[in-house]
C-alpha cells in the first residue's frame, strides 16, 4: 500500500520511494528512506495535505506526493 | 566603504530551514548588515561583518536548504555560492533537536571540502526533549569543531567566534567526512574520481570525489559544469554507462542509494552521540497543534487571527496615523513656508511642483505606522511557526487554482476582505517555495481590495446603492478574491505554464516563542526596505505625473483671460469697500498680498486651535502681528466688517477662478486629452471623460481618485465629502447604478499603485512582469465594466440585478477554473 492510504494514528514502515525527479529527491532528502518509520498525525481540515512524523520531526505532504511512497503497516 | 585593502575572511552561514541561521547571523554581526538579492533572482542575500581579535570576518547568510541538489532555486544558490565564491569557511547551523536530518546536509557541505564549523543550535529545545548530546564525540566523528548554542538567547556566542577564528587560521582542524556509500557504488565513485582527478582544469577547482558523487546523483548542474570545464568529453559518457549499469543491476537509481547511505551514517552518528534521558512522546507543540490544526477549531482560529491582523494593523494603525499625520503635515507646511508664496490665481512652478512631490511622499509615508504594526505581527506569526499551519489548513483550496498554501498570507495582507495593502502582500510572496505559485500570487495580490480603493467604493455605494449598502459592500469585498482565483488559474495555464514547480513537502516546525529583538529587527528591516525603495521612485513618478497633468498648459489667450478675471475680482473688491474706507490704504499695493497671507494664516491657526485659551493666545499673537489686519478679520468696526465681507466674497470668487483654471489646465493637459480621447471607447463602460481623468490620475495614488473626482466636480467653496456626493448627483444627472457598478468594478481591478509595482518588479525579478502586472488589470477592469454597463443596459437590469448577475457569473467561472486539471505532474 502507499502512504496516502494511511489513516491518522496509523504507523508504517517505508518500503520504497517510487517517484523520482524533484519530488522524489525532496522526499529522500527529508528522510523518507526505506526502513524508516512514519506515523500519520492528522489530515488538514480539508483532508489534503496530511501531516506525518518522520525521524522525530513533522512534515506535511499532499496526497499526490504521498502516493509515491510505498509502505507496509506496522 | 572602509579600508578596502583590509584582509577579510568570508564565512558562509548554511543550514536547514528554521535551524536558526538568521538568528545566529544576527547574533554574530549585530547591526552591521547589508541586505540585497542574489544576482538575477529574488532570494535575499544578507551580508554582515564583525571584528574579532583584530580580524575582520564577513558573513553571508545562505538560504535555508535541506539538501544541496539542483532541484530548487535556494539549493542552487547556496551551492553556487559555496562553489564559486569560495568562502574560507562555512558555519553549518545544525538543529540539535533534529540531529539526523540536519546531519544529512552537514555531510554534503563537508564533502564539498570547505572547512566547516558546526553550530549545534537549539540546545535548549534538545534538552527539553530529553536529549543529551556528546559534543566531543560528535566533533570527532564529523571532523570539525562543534559549538553548542542557544541562538535566541545569545548563548555560545564567544565560543562560536573563537571556533570560527581558529578553524579559519588552522585548516587542519577540519577533515572532510568520508561517507561509505556501500559496495555497490564505491567502486564506481572511485573510478569516476580517478578520471576527474586526471582532469587538471576540473580538479583544481572542485573536489573530485564531490563531483563524482553529484554525477552519480545525476545532478544536472554538475553535468553542465563538467561539460563546460572538462578537457575530455568522455567523463559524461562513462557516467552514463555506469549509471545505466547500476540501474539494471540493482533496480534502483543511484541517488536513492546515496541518500539512504547518508541517512544510515547520520543515524549511526546520532545513535553514538545522543542519549535519550526521557521519552517525550507528546511535546507542547503537538498539543498546540491538536487545537490549531483541528478540523473545526483550526479554521476558526485562522479566521480569528486574520481578523486580529486586520483589526490591529489597519484598524489601530489608522488611528495611529491620526497622530503621525499632523507631523507629516507640519513637515509639508514647513517646506511650503520656505517655498515661493502662493499666487493670487496662479502658483509659481517652484511652489506647485515641490509641493506636489511632497504630497505624494507623505501620502505614502502616512502608511508607515500601519506597516510597522503589520510587519511586527507578521514577524511574530513567522517566528512562532504558525505560517506553516496556515498553509497546511488552506493549501487544498488554493491548490485548485494553481496557488499554494503559502499564498494565504500575501492574499490576506493584500486585502482579501476590504482594507489591505498590496505592498506588504507582494513582499510576503518571498516565502512561497513553489516558483509557479509564487509568481501567480505576486500577480494576483494587487487585485485584492487595498485601503486606497475603499473611499471610492464608499462614495459610490452611498450614492447609488444606498438601500443595499450591506450587500453592495459584501459584493465588492468578496468579488475580488473570486476573480483573483480565476486569474491565478489562467496565469498558471498560460504565461506561467513553464515555470518551475516545487513539490509540497512542508516541514511543520515546532512552535517557538518569538523574541522581542528578533521581531523588531525584522519589522524595521521590512519597513525600511519599503521606505527606501518607494520614496526614491515616488519622487520620479510624481514629477512625471505632474507634467502629465499640467502640460502643455493654457493658451496665451486663456491665460490672459484668467489674468483679466483676477484683476477684475480685485477691482470689484476695492470698489465695494470704497475709496473713503480707512482700511483701503493698508490694503493697496503690497499690503494686499500681505493681507491675503495674514488671512490664510489666521484661518489655519483658528482651525488648529483647541479650547478657548488657545484661541485667545492666537488672537493676541495676530493682533500684535498687525493690529489693522486684525480688526478686519475680526470685523471690529463697521468699516472693517465691510472689508471683511468684501474680502470673503473675493476669496470665494478667487477660489472658483483657481478651480476653473485648474480644471481647464487638466482638461487640456496630456492626461486630460487622453481622457477625452478615450471617451468614445470607455462610453461602453459608462465612463465619461471626467471619470476617465479621475481614473487615469489615480494611477499615481488610488486614494486620490476621490480627491480628483472632488476637484473635477468641485463647484464653489471647497466642500465636505457629503457635498461631493451631492455634486456628483447634480452634474451626472444621467447616471444610474450601472455607471457606479462599472466604475467600482474597474476600481476593484485597478492596476497596482507605483509603490506596489516597484515591489512587483523586485519580487518577480523583471520589468516585463512589472508591466504585465500593470496592464492586465486594466484590460480585465475594462472588460468587466463594459460587461456590466453595456450588458446591463441591453438586458435592462437594475444596478442590484447586474451586481447579482455578475457575482453568479464570477462564481461560476471560478468554479469551472478550479475544476480544470493541471497538466499531469512532472514525473
Ligand atoms: N528555542 C530556541 N529557538 C531558537 C534558537 N535559535 C533560533 N531560534 C528561533 O527559531 C526560529 C527560526 O530562526 P531563524 O533564525 O529565523 O531560522 P533560519 O534558519 O534563518 O530560517 P530560514 O531563514 O527560514 O531558513 C526563530 O523563531 C528563532 O527565534 C535556539 O537556540 N533556541
Ligand atoms: Mg533565515
């Protein structure tokens, strides 16, 4: 499954980042690396974007970007 | 310009966004700063200098970046600076509470080979989170000096000064880090490095291993660099074969593996140096966010904050201008008093022209109190970290229109509801990371309802929509954002189509308590930028506009006509008071001019005076100045009263004559002729030449639209505003609410004022965009005006009906615009 399908409160582990280019590189730079644990904090009031906790800090992504990250539920 | 020959050590301040770079930069340099832009782009370049132990250091605040790829403008700028300006040293600001991610950048800086000093900032937050960092061990592993600091409280300043000095003197204190990129990549890196080292031209300028790593990451800028400098062309072809082989062998792009290994190393270092004394699961920040980003309370809080922003800055700021305006006015009066005196019906050029310019300047300076409050509030919002939350909450809506969550603040400042100002709005666009959205925001902020547009709305609404004031105000307040969203989308789909887009990966920083010093500094910095930029250009523009409305001037015959009229008025005056009048003598010759000045001064003083006591003092002063004149102004005896009456009559006639003359001059001027010339066309929008002139002349400053209308519609005595409404009704008997609606819509779309255009030029980075921002609103405004006026007339709509119809149409168009899909994403 992909990161955008996760619900607030759920935790998962990253398997693979499937997008390249600027978005993919930015995700890697921010620490979205295979094996990393990600917790979904909350959706924005209009559902998009979503806030995550990765490596001890908070970051928000749009669903379209989160879709590029393959994860497995913990 | 101090001794240019003096040796100085250039030090770059780098680090991830929000790590405290600017705070440390300010801490080290104090007030000796200079803000400019990096050449050709709108990213701020701050430089500052300091002295330590007799040596001079020059600091450059680099833009905050998470990495050093070539995908974003900030990263390219930071990297190019390090590559080409060759600073002696880099101070890497590392957020101690977020070590892993910050080290990811540290590694990349270290690999570039420039000596590093690590500033381990935000130690207080790390402590609060229960993190204990072994500074010695960290320093050993990173091969650089590490200095713990708390930037906003000035802790660690001395040690940092010392570390910078030491490392700049003794380069052996720094050893570039060597990250092991693993069995799969290392052999390739070594081979590439070998090849690159052979190329003397390249290896003398850049670290071969760094080049090799960047090439494996497929960095487009570094490829260009190789293309340009390499003697042999075979490096890129070797690279291609290696990359292709790697991808086919491991099924993954090398840049992914490289990023992975960097994070792996960072984790290793963090594990070895950071001890968790206690587990803090829910930080205060998290708890605040539970309310601030909540589905229901989040938007409510946002609305309250926006309301407060308006209320405090515009609401109270306006009140403050009540105190500052007299200061500005007395400054003008001071200047006026040293200029040649006012003429009977014609002011000398050397008076009229400087006063015109000064009026233009103080009209803009009048906004300074508002800006001070506004910029203070923005700085507070920025420092606390709320901006990211604001973007988080509203991104979804803006995104439909090719804007960005971060467009929220600029649009609010511009006046999403009535009464903003486009200048701070455009200035705030700097924060938007996505280039395409940033441009779209810059272009649409001026469409918002700035304070200067409001007086005209109020005037027209109270004349023509008196029964539906509330709705009319709501209409005009909300129609602009609706239109702006459509415009943003259209720009996105057309002229901005090729602009770079940035992925929406937005850090939500922990909340910080802002510091007074930091907030004030930023507020003053921005206000000063505004004052400096605007004043210089306002002067030039005011002069041009002055010529446009005064030249070519009246013909000889008309000028003579006014001269005759003037002397006739004077003759009538003397005839009325009669030769035998005892005051006739003092008023003849130069005495008359003197009396005019005396009369004006007395009137002015009377208006300013408060309370009986003050009035008495003024009377005393004027009696001393000229007892004879005083008798006249006070009508102290029968003869004096006669003179007083006659003079009042003369004044009235004189004012009217001045008015007529001015009106005729404006009509005959270049601007006036343009207004006439356009009438056949603008008639479809319901604008006659008078309106044309008023609209044209408001280009210099919109708030003058009402004043210009005032002077065009002026009949006799200078009237109150209420009078203006009457006068417009009187002169424009044929007007109906459709005329008013057309004018209001045109004003809503009115091109940005000169100061805003200056800011657009600064932020968009080109004169072309500035012209575009100035011209497209005119086209749009005319279209809308013609639509409601001609369309409304054809359909026989009332003003209110046309308003409603236009509103529905605008919402429909915007909805459709929002639904148009953007081109599929980049990759
Ligand atoms: N608690 C704490 N706050 C700090 C410290 N240093 C800086 N801050 C605060 O952190 C916030 C961000 O600091 P800046 O100096 O603006 O960060 P920056 O790195 O320049 O940020 P960008 O320019 O956006 O990349 C401000 O509110 C500072 O007051 C610190 O050591 N401790
Ligand atoms: Mg900064």
